[in-house]
C-alpha cells in the first residue's frame, strides 16, 4: 500500500513544479515582449525607405543682388542746383513720381527762348496778314506772301521744339525741372543732396531704382566645384537674417570665366521675392543640389539614431513588432540619409519620437 501512495505523491509534486515553471516562462515572455501603446502610436511618424538616386550638395557663398533687367539708373538731363528732394533711400516709388526738383539756368534760358519765339510768331502772323492784304490789292507779289507764311511756320516749329524739350525735361514751376521715376520700384541708390550742384558732364547717376519682386543671388564657385555645377540645378539659399527659412530657386546663368581677383566663377540663382524679405547686398549661403548616377536606400535623417559610434533605425511592422536595426550610413544630404546596408526598400522606419522606444528596446 505504501508504494502507490508514494507514486501519487511524486506525480503531484511534478505537476506543481511543471506548473510553476510554465508560469515563470509566461511571465518572462510577457516581460520581453514590447508593445507600443495607442497613445505613443499617435505621436510617432512612420516613413518608408525607398531606393532613390543619390542627391549631392555643393555649398557656395554669395550675396543678393537686384534683378539686372529691372534696375534703372536716373541721370540729370540739365545742369542746375538741387532745390528739393522728395524721396529717400529705401522708399518705394511709383512710375512718374517726382524724385527731386532741380533749379536750372538752362530751363530759364529755354523759357526765354520760348517767350521770344511766341513774340516772333505774333509779329510774323501780322506780317503775313499785311502781305496777304497787299497781294489781294495787287500791291505785292505772291512771293511776299509765301515768305511771310514761312516765317510763321518757322516760329511755330521753334515753339514746338521748346515745348517738346519741356516735356522731356519735365519742366516744373518757373526755371525748374522735375526728376521723375521711370519705373515703379525701390530707391536702392541715392547720390543727391539739397543745394548740390548738378552737372551734365558728370557721368554719375543721381538715383537707382529697382523692382525687388524677384532678385538674383550671385554665388561664387571654386575651380574644384565647377564640373559639378550646371544650369537648371535646384538651389536653396539661406541668409543670416532668415536662417530657418530657406529660399528656393534654380541656377539660370553661369558666367563661364573666372574672376581674376577671387579665382572663382559666378553663377546666378533667380529667387521669387514677392514677400520682399531678401534685400540687395545680403550675404547668402547657397546649397546646390544635383543627383548622382548611383542609387541607394534613403530614409529621413531624423530616423537615424547614433549610439556608441554606430547608426541604428527602428524598423516598424506593427505595434507588436518593432526592431532595432543597425545600418551603415553612406552619406547625409539635407533631410535625407542614404544607407549602404542594413535596410531594404519599402521597409518602414520610425522617424519621430523614436528615442524613447529605442531606449526601451535596448534595455
């Protein structure tokens, strides 16, 4: 009777031990399984890795310049003295707006000539009437009438010439002429002051007006980078004033010669500037982008985790399946990182708030 009781006892002990082991294994499995919560799932971003051509980038330095096709220099038409300046540097002006008033002895002389021409015309008209009356009375010849009519026409021509001059010079009140804006735009240069003497033999302009709704960025290219630059390449322009707001444009002209002073070649990037943020003479850093013939797996740069001199990404399948994967970074260009190994195309990676998940998986 003792032997069956002993066998039953061993069987119960084995069942208890097996049950305890099973319970312990379940607990360990539960601890080792990571599940992403729904709240965390809403706060991450998931991106897909793609095989894309490698985008390269060349960094250039340059500065903002007005669009040369929308810049006009204003020169004095007659000599004189500056009587009144209506605008200042940086002002926006409309086409035809008065910029300055110049008191001119030349205008005074033209006024005198106009008065004389009008007086001469009055005399010529009276002489024509007399000649016509004498001719009608058979007391003079037709030649006298023709000559008198010619004098009237000559005086009319002189009056028209002087009036045209006043239109060209935009004559103001008295012996003044008005300097007006030939286009609408901003005053970007002013070389004139009140009471300043103006001389027509001086080749300097008195105002420069430019439209700034689009501008140029002139960038310098070193000899080592010339082969990498072509017309049509995309370019991002970053200024000191707006470091977090890049301006986008394209290279639309390459000056195919080197500046002897700087040993660089200049390229031109046209930038839309309708918000008027870019100002002439601003320094700029230009990032020229171009594609390579090579293709690699690309992921957002934010998805790559650098830890212990190695690079990792979190590969996402679903909230129950997230894995840490070591990758080899080939290069980084802006917001994209190109990988030489470790990830396949169409695999998904976490690119936002992934550090918390990485720390949890690593532990």
